[in-house]
């Protein structure tokens, strides 16, 4: 499970051969949420409110890179690293 970014204890991961819609996984402690890249809405799981806010802020800044990584993963290529939230 490739990690594409880390910031403030949040780990962002994308997987090969995932199901639609295009999404990424955000992990914080024992919590995990799936975020739709197109809408930036949670589609599964749960994340603490502050961690979800930071994750959404980061995803808004990197939506294009996330879609490019989704396409790479769908073609069984490793995703690229994405800069963390600063």
C-alpha cells in the first residue's frame, strides 16, 4: 500500500487495482477514511474532525496530482510522492 504523503501524523495512501470512484485513504492513529478525489467527500470510514479538515485542505491543493496518481495506480504503476501540507 503505497504512501504518497505524510503530514501532522496523517498518512495518505493509494492502492493498485482499487474500485471506483477515484479515491485515496487517509489514516490517523486507528482511524481511516476514504476520500473521493472528485468531490473531496468521505465515502467510507471515519477520521477525527481536525484530521479530516487538514486532509481535505491538503487534497484541495493537490487534486490534480491525486488524479494523476489514481491513473497510475489503475495502470499498475507506482504513484508519485505528493508534497505534505505545511
